[in-house]
C-alpha cells in the first residue's frame, strides 16, 4: 500500500527527534562519566555536565544570530528582487503563500551547477539562495519542487533544529578533546593512583568508561547528526509535495540535478549539508569521506514514487543516477 506524504512527514519528524535525543543522551553520559572520573563525586559529575551545556549555549548564540550571514557570504550569494530575477522571486513568493510563511530574502549564486539552500533562524528571518544554473536548467514545475523543498526546511524549522543538533555534537567533541588531553598529560593517572589507595574503585571504573566514551561518542554523535540531516531531507521532500501537490516536478528536478556534471565550486564540507542535493560529486577529490549528508537520490525518488503508487526505478535508471551522486 502506497504511503501518503502525511505518513512520511510524521515518520521522518519522529525519527529526527529520536536521533536528536540520542545525541543529548550521549552528551549527558559523557559529561557525567568525565565529571565523576575527575572528581570522584556525583556533584562533580553534574557540574561538568552543566559546564558543557553552558559552552554549547554560548556557541549556539553566535551561530543563531550570525550563522546565516556567514553562509551566504561564503557562498557568494547576492540578493535579488522582482526586477533582477522576476521568475525566481515569483516562484518563491508563490511557494511562500502555499507554505504560509513570510516571503524570505532571495539570493542568487553565480554558478552553472544547479542547486539551492535555505538558511536563517526562523521563518521571519529566512533566506533562500539558488544558483543561476538551477534557474536556467529547470522548468517552472521543477523549480517549484525545489523551492517548495527549501521553504519546507524554513517552515519545519529545520535550520534551527540542525543548529541545535550541531551544537550538541560540537559540545561532545570539545568535551571529549578536553578529557583526552587531560588524560594524556597524566591528570587522571595521578588521581586514580591516590583513589585506589583510598578505595575509590568506582572512580577507576568511571575513568575507563569516560575514556571509551571520549573516543567513541564524537564518532557516534557525528553519525547521528548525518542521520538527522538525511531524515530532514526526506521530510522536506514530503512537505514539498504537500505544498505543490505535484511530486513529478520534484522527481524530475532530483533526476536532472543528480545527472548534471557541473561542480559547485563555492560549496565545501561545512556548507554541503545545507544544499538541496549533495553539491560535492563522487568524482571530485574533495568527495573522499565516510558518511554522506544527504540520502541517496534514488531513495528520494523512490519515496516520491511511493506516494503516487508508481513502480520504483529500474536497475538501469538506478545505475545512471547513482554514478555521479
């Protein structure tokens, strides 16, 4: 039985929050074990966890108020209006009305590779940036599908949600790095020797647990962050169909962008997760990495086809799309 986009929206939103909860639990477990390993008391463990949260909040405030401007500047995006880009702004306005969100600022990136991204801390402070290649290579229905996807990120508060998860992951990395450096210089070794003499067996166990978590937690948190990013892409696809009532335009856009061989030069590892599709192609040298920030194009298209009851892509179509993605 074909799933509706409401089913996909509910499932993806639920999965995203469950994944974010995993990151929170990782941070809590890491902070508590490090605190107990360093102090030998529950109160010290709570204090260490609190400090980690405060550092994360400070990092979040900086990104919250200035992150979007930095991303737009790094991407070489220039603001446009109805006079300089009439078709693009018209489609953005149309999709904004459908999504019931304020009209975002519209930016154009002078690059022939077709792609787009949304940024901003909430719908009232949102921006949509698209490349010139996207406007030139997609027809109106395909452009509506892409813009609907990006405005779904805005409407669903995906940018804020990703920020929160990113800050938590950064806090885990900072806390792990601090503890490993402290351990390397012999801090816990000296303390544990004294505590063994005084019967602090539990603290010795917590030191071992903290060391294991300090090594594994950042890797696990990064994997969860990427999984959250992929879930939000599925959610935005489903939400775009809800706005446009036209899965075919979005499906064609995904296929066309995936098959395009142009390289988006302004994208990098820090910004690639923002884009509509992964802007770093497989054949590029900078593509070497273990995890992907985006779901496979084939899977995204097949989920859209599931909404309309169509057959999944055939093996030849899968091979052609997966070659460059």
